[in-house]
């Protein structure tokens, strides 16, 4: 007799109903839980505990690691009036984010259901590598019971084989692994910033890379306080004008051990306020697309910059609230997140221009989270390590953080003192 599939059900514990609804989250979860336990599925269902302040408990993370699958039920919990959209419970996102690390490079998957009113694109990074999420209406669960069963019946075969049969809809894992990301923020006393991203990507599925991604890798640049200029204009900025105008440049450095050193082919996609998206493709010195194969490693970099991107004095920021709470409006920000899945090695470096007097009224600190959602639970602040000896110490004060097997988000925050000399 085949053993039951052991699944972790990530869900809300709220007994109150969202505005305009008559069915509470607990009733929705109870319906899905019974569906999983009864025939024809007969799954062994494990759940977490009602959330408490602080990180996910060791027991819950151990249960997630022990299961073959995480099935999430993303109910409507918080309404973001600024963007007119619903957000799911934060701890459900955190449980899924925890599973990403445990399930990486295994046959285990993340899947589940999202309530109508939640944008599934907001959940894509959390569920990367798993079955596409299925929408539900809390008032009409029985009407689609058959569809949900057909969706869930795929799981035992997927976990056993590690593959998806034709016709099964999935969020595909990236056909590459980000072996290294070296991200450098250079912040000047006049508020200018330059951000460099040095990437090392290992191709693991060349057919999928060409078929699903057209041989390109998507990237995003962002700034919390300043709108990004059109990327087509940033690409046209001469390098000697990078201190006066927004710019974006890239270089393809190496294919395996072979030096190439040609401009990176950057194709702008869209700009949304402080976020801009583009794809990078890879061409040799003769202009033809590189003929890549599995286990090839591409090393490339891109840099972008904005003038007057950061406040230069504390008078341009709100006052800190004090205690452990961190008010984002009181600080300048730098940020990095694992947008391509697990990063084998992350180096995050911030360089601040030297001058007369200290740069900071509050030196850089960082916080981390496993969540990619809109309401992340950040870790307690910790000081960013200062590099005492650097070749460029005469011109910059440098801070550096190194992480291995990174799969989340880190933000760095600081307050300028105000000297611009």
C-alpha cells in the first residue's frame, strides 16, 4: 500500500471575516483541509500554529522541511488602499518563503490557492518552481471542488518523478542558477548614486532557457524615493555624463574562462515609477548570439545611476521613532533581493564618499526577511560591517555584507549628517 503524501497546509487562523464577506478564513481553511484528507486525495496534512510575534518557530520550519509539498491558501487579509488591492496573510508568505530554501533542487513543490481579489503576480516569487496557483471564491468553494481535486491529484506523481506531464501548468524554475551576485552601491555626498551588479549565472537547462526565455535574463532596477527615467534615455547617456544624468550601461565579461568584454545587449521593457525592467542577452564580439550549452557560466555586469537620488541631510527625512521600530521615511535605503531564486554567494557592498566630517548621523544598518510580499516581517536591525582596510579608503568609506545560499531580501538604511564638502 502506497504511503500517504505528507503535505504542509499554510493558511490563515483568522476567525473574523474581511469587509463585505460572510465566510471567515478559518471556515475556508477547514474546507480545504477536509478536501485534502478525504478520498480521492487522502493526503496526510500538517499545519502550523497560530502565529506569534517573531520568526517562524523551529517546529514549523522542521515540519515544512519534512513534508513533500507546501499547499498554501492565500486568503484576503489586508487591503492596500493606495494600490486598491488585497494582500494575503504575511506569515503564510513567510512559510512559503521558508519552503523555497528547503525544497531547492528537490522534487518537492509549492502550490495552492489564492482568493479572487489577490493579484497572483504578487505571489510569483514565493511560489517559484511550483504549480500555478488556482483562484477561489470563498462563497463558492463547492462549485469548483472537482477542479481543485484534479489539480491536487497531480502532486504525488510530481513529487515522485520530479517532472511535469504535458498539460500541467507550472511556474517554471529558472533554467539557470545565480552562482554569485556582487552588488555595489556608491553614494556621493551630493546625493548621487551608482549601483553596480556583477552577476555569475550557470545555465542548467539550455532548451528551457532558449524556449521560455528566448536566451535572455530579466532584471529590474528600482529606487524607493525617485522615479526611474525611461531606460531608452538612460542607455543613451554618455559615460562621461553619468554624474549629471541618469544612465544604464552593461558589459558581458566572460563565458566560462574565455574573456569577451563586449557591451551587454540590454532591451528595455517597462518603467513603473521607481521600478524599471529590462532583459539582458548575450552576444559575442562579432555581434552574433552566443551559442550556450548546459553548464556554461556567463559573467556579466550592469551599472545604473541617478543624480540627486538621496537626501543629503537629516532635515530632508522624518525623525526616527526610537526603539526597535524602524520608520522607512526616516532613512535612506539600499536593497537587494533574490529575484532569480537561490543565490549561492551574495556580496552587498556600500561605498560612501569621503569628505570633511562624518557622512552619517546614523551609520548603515541592515535588516533581512524571507518574504517577498508587500508587508514583510523584517529582522531586528544589525550594524553593517565596516571594512577597515580598502584600496579606495582615501575616497570611500566601505561597508560589506556577505551571505551564502541567500534566498530573501536585505535592506540597508542610513541617515546622512549633512556635510557636502
